[in-house]
C-alpha cells in the first residue's frame, strides 16, 4: 500500500490551483437570496426607515436584489423622496417593485416608488393611480405654490422614468393630468416590465435581465426569498413615538408611585394613630360613665374624659385626643393640658 504521505503534496497542489475555482462553482451553484419588504398602507417616515434599513442590510449581506411589495394609497412626499433616494443610491443592489395582491394599488407617491425601481412589476388586476400632488386634506394645492409643486413632481417622475427606460409621457401625465393605468395597460405602455401572478414568477421572468443605470444582471430564478418584517418603531410611523410612549409610561408610573405614597401617608395621618393630638370641640358634654360626643377630624366621636376628677367637659369646650379605648376617644380639655403634662 502506498503511504498516505505520498499523496499529500499532490492534494496540496490540487487545492492550490483548483480550490478557489471549485469554491466559486459551489457558491455559484447555491441559491441566491432576495430580501423582501412589504409596504402596506401609507408611505410615511416609518416606511422610509423600513426600506432604507432593508436595503442597507442587503448591501451588508451582499444580497443582489431587494423586492418592495406595494399596496399603498400614497403618503408623504418627503418620505417618498427618501425611499427613491435609497433605491437609486443602492449601487450594488437591484430594487424590484411589485404591486400586489390582486386589487392592490400604488397611488400617488406609490407611483414614484415604482418609477424609481430597477424592475417594476404588477400583479393582474392592480393599478397605478394618479400622482398629482395634493394638500394634507386631499385637495388641490392652489395658486403659484400648486403650480410649482406640480412642475417639480412632474420633472422628478419624468427623470425617474427616463433613467429606467420607461414611458416618460405617461409618467408626466400621471402628475399633471392624474393619469392612471391598470396592470395590462401599464405593461402595454411600457410603464412596467412585468405582469405576473406571484413573486416567484416575477423573479423567474426577471432572471438574466440587465438593468440600467446600475448595470446589474439579475440572477433570481429559484432565489430564496427572505422576508424582512417591519419593526414596531417603523410600523408606528416615526421613532419618536417610542420616545413619547416611554415618557408617558414614566410619567404614569411616577404618578402612580406619588399617589400611592400620598395614600399611605393619608392612611397613617387619618387612622387612629394619626388622630392622637388632634383638637376637637365637645358637642355633648363628656361625663365619666356616660360619655359624650366630640367633633374632631371632620367626624363625631363617642368620647370619655381622661381624668374624671376635673368633672364633666361642657359643650363647646376644645379638647385634645390623648388615646383610644376600644372605639371611643379619650380626651382632655385644652385648659388642663399643661397641668397633666407637668404633673
């Protein structure tokens, strides 16, 4: 049998020359990953932060593609601009927008997000709707300001369409004339590249395409889709909501603690121990063996005299509570306080 050490130099040489190539072939043979982010509802600062985070994570993980599934009525222009910038600045990550499910729409600012993506796809029976700027109440922005905002938006969406080889005239009309298009019309007019029933067929259809201006060729057939869920802070619309909630919770706990301490002090001060030393007024003469009534601490109490030798304590006399005897107060007239204390 040939000693194993004879083969060792041969194995080392083979690994030196062919190891990197073999490793590359294995890596190429593994399924690529695609990160998925879902924008459902209003486009706000939380949605923008969500998209920016997912794209950043894709860049760090060297994932080639991020899919943004859209079903949105629009939202904030500023937040939309943040998303479009994130799409454009991801030089090594191709962004796919996919309007889904059936019946979904990308309205207003959602249309900008679609136009800013590298590949645009729609599910059947979905729509791209008017991108005409409106005020916070949904009405037209009037006057010179309205004209300026509309022209700026038209220039922006036209530039996005041009950069990605899409129908510039339709994009402009979506802003200036509130044009809309369903999925089939969008495909026919060159507004989107694909109309497919699910994400798997979108990725299969896009496989092998080269997108400009990034110059990325898709390798998405059979890709593993990694869903990136939205965080609580992103879902609420803005990180400051967490801060506000924390502040409110702190204030609430402080209030509860303060109230509890006050209640504890109040219970001590209003209990029997707290009544020792209180001063009241006799309402019915206090007589040994008969008792009387004293108004003290806002209530009428049955009372007995501390020292019967002083005789009955007349009505109207101010007395001091000196002790409890069962459920009865023991009192002394204030005029006798010094003599008792110094005796």
